[in-house]
């Protein structure tokens, strides 16, 4: 499969969407070695984003967010001839030559419309009509998927949640005591600053953080609080610089601008506290990068930040400057707490991987190329029924009512689809019945937690509910699938109670009074037609050459079960002459072939004979001219049937025979 990825925005920006595109392009070639990737880069960016045997760079002339993008970009995509086009920047061409997949990182501009300027509003305003037309939609978090379903009116099952991850570069490093670096002409010493990393824009909520810093300085002027802001200027950032000026924070706030990735890794490791006070985040990649480096993190309790940070960060209401100041002061002087948060952050960051994100993205590509629908969202279990309600139902109805995921697992997270981990509750909880069910006892639920997004579920144990309703029914809580799997299996039959027709084969042989060495034990169907006497040995029944007895033996052959008798010797008489000398009565059950075989002594069953007639060996003479054992008698074919008279030889046949010679 040939996949084109729109990476034109990387020529203008480095973080956010550009970082997502770069990391995805670096991970995809390793997980899909048989597929080909085309990186559409702007002409101003000559250096390829990814270098791999199955990755090629192609120059795109259309700038990102251009007003003619919907007309010119499809032409450039058509020249690349991909099977799928991936647009990481929200919008895909409406008129396109191939299926398209879009990634929606957040819908902050719908939560806060005032944060966009006119040009950004014109571009991102297309998302409401563009996303439903895409062949695949990727959300970077469960919070973003919920926003897409709400604001864009799309079914949640048509949206795939694929989490981002921190680059492998971001990891803990060893720092020397008093180590410092120079950023933007000013020295920065390790362990002496608060760190904020993001583009400067209104939704990052920097004015609230600056107010909290002012409160901390007023409470403890000599504590040494200092804030380092890393990130390029975005849009409508005038309020940030005005707050620094109005709060008299010029000596305590440093704007470092954009920095390289190695300097950023050092800052994550060297900061005293990393802070993310954003009002809204689609994913929060800087938070995950800081945790991967072992930084103690403070984050706003909003949007996707709790989903990403889990229990490895401290969450604060985004607009309460006093609480921000309290948490900053508490962590600033607590070395043990910061070290503990750092260890928890590293473990949390390891749960995210770009390799896994690449595999999940490839699955979306393949579905889009085949025009298949997105995977279904795990449906929540049905509403629980209390014990008294289960007792009032019929047994079959109760079984269908209990057809829900087992409380013993495994279970999938309803938010992100990951496997849930069972846990224990610190406090005792019980599910109390309604007022009209006072007789039912409370039922304790079981806790399941998601390590990826932090989602917690309390699951009702159905076995407890059923046993309260029907104490004498130990199998009532068995899964319904087990009952359906065994529905078609017959019940075992006791040999003592079995009827005669299906009794063991040994009893059948005993009923016929046949010797064990002769009677076939498995042919129970031959009882009705079996004779009362057993045929004597072949050498003791030479008088069986009478025509009447031969005809009777042939009639018994037609009603006896088919058996393959060993070939035997036969007399030299021609079968036609012997058949002509017989006066054969009309016997419908016996065909002519069976009669002829009985005359020649072939194919007649030797285990059971009729009317005391001997087996086939009784007709075999002991002369020297007899054929060897196993050979067919003279004048017959391989199966003992009489051969037809050869036709008169015509001149044509004579000529063909001469040619063959």
C-alpha cells in the first residue's frame, strides 16, 4: 500500500501537530516494512523528516492553510498516486483522488471561539463539514473523541482513539551539581525554576499562572521563585506580556522562545516543577515529555490532562490562582514528594509508545483503503437487576438478563478500549436496592481501573445476585455461552438402561448365538436377515452344487450385508453353460450378477450362508489345472463376472491392431 502523509506544516512550526507528524513518520516505516510512504513536504523544507528505505520525500508547492488549498492540493496528491492520504492538520481535500484519513488533535476553538483570529477561523471552521466526509477520523485522546462526537455530530464508533507518546529522546539524564545552561543570552541553573512549555496563545492560561507566581512571591519573597517560559509566540498573546508588566514580574519571568530538542530535554530534567495550566488540551504532549524525563508535574484538572497524566501528576482547578500558588509552594520545598512524582511520571510515560500508535494508525489506513467502517466502541453493560427481580423472572429470561461481561474479567475500558486491571476498594461499598425491594441484601461491586486513561468501573458480581435470588441454583451464574455450547450435545446413556437396539455390540452377538470367532460384532443390522445356523466349513459342504441351493445362496446374498470375500478357485466350466442348465425361479431381490457370482463361487459371503449351503471354497476343485489362489476363474473378469463374447473383427479393427503392433 502506498500512503501519502501531508507534512507541509512542519516547514513553519516545530511543536504540536508538527511533532506528531514527525514522530509518526519515524515510527511507521518500522511497523509496515512492506508499505511505501510518501512525505509531502513544503518546498521551503529541504531536509526529509524521516529516512528509511520505504519513505520518499515529495515537494508540495501549496502552502498550508492556503485559501486555494482545496483546489491545488488534490492535484499534487494525484501526482503522488497514493492509496491513502493522511492529513494530520484537521482538514482533508474535499475533492481527492484517494481515501483520506484526518487527525483531529483538539476542538479548543469550538470551546473558546475567541482564541482564533480571522485566518485561523476561516481554516478550522471547515472541520465541521470536512470531518464527516473523511474515510477515517483519528482522535488523540478520549476527551477529544467525546468533543468530536458532541460538536461535529459524529458517532463515537466512527472515531479511533490513538494516543501519542513522548519521543525516545526524552528520558532522565544525570545532572551535575549546580549545572547551568545559557538560553536566549541568560544563564539557567538546574533546580531553580518552574517550567512551562507550549506555544503562547490564550487557551494556555498563562495569566493565571503569572498571578499564582505573584502570590507566591508576596508570601515568600526570598524563596527564589522563577518561571521559565519555553515556546514560540502564537496569536493573541498580548495579554501574557501585559500581565508580566502589570504584576511586576520582569525579574522573575524569562521567555526563552523556541529551543532545540536537546535543550528541551535538559530543561525537563533540570526544572524544579513542570506546570501546565492550560484551559483545554487535546492531548498534552509536553506533559508526557516532562513525565518521561522524571519531572514533578502540576497540571490543570481539565480536558485530556488527567487522562494522560493519570496518578503521576497533581491536578489543580485551572482558573483558581490561589490554589495554584498553594500547590507550587508545597512542592517547591518538598524534595521527597517531587522525587516520588518523578518516579511515577517515568512509569506512566512508558505506557505510551509511538510504535503502538503507528500500528494502530496502519489499521486505520487499511480500513480506509478498503472503505470499511471503524471499529465498534465497547458497549456499556446492561442495567443491573437486583436479586428479587431476578427471582421473579423465568429461568430462561433470567439467563438472558445475565448475559453481560463476567465480573471476573477480562474487561475493556469504555473510554479508550485498553484492558482493565482489577483492584480493591479502600472503603467498603455496596449497591443498595430500591425502596420497593427492601428484602434484597446490598451487593458489593468489584472495581476495575484503566492504566491508560484512569477510568474506573464498579462491576456488579452476578453470581452473588443470583445466589441471593435462587440459593439452590449453583449453576445459575454460569455464562450463557456455556449453556448454548452444550445445548446440542446428547445426554450420556447408562448401558443398563439402554434399549436393545442400541445395546453394546457384544450383546448383539450373544443374541444370535453365534460363535465369537465367526459372528461379526459390529453388524447389528444383519440380525433380522441372519440365518439360524452357521455355514459349515467349505471342505465339508461339497454337496452344495445343487442348483436349488445355489439359487438360495444367491438370494441370501442379496439380503445379507455387503462383505468383501477373498477370491477362490472355481471349476473349468464356462459360466454361460452352467447358467443355461439351471432352472432359476423368478427372484426379485437377487440380481443376475449375484446369481452368476454365486455359481462361480465368488463374492458370496462366507461368514453367513443360507439354508446350510457351503461357502465359495466348496466349489473349488483341487486339480492341477486350477488357477492359483487369488486369481479369477477362467472366462470371468476381475470381479468374477462373466465376460461378453468378443465382437467380430472388422477390417478397420484389423488395421488398427496391425498399426499398434
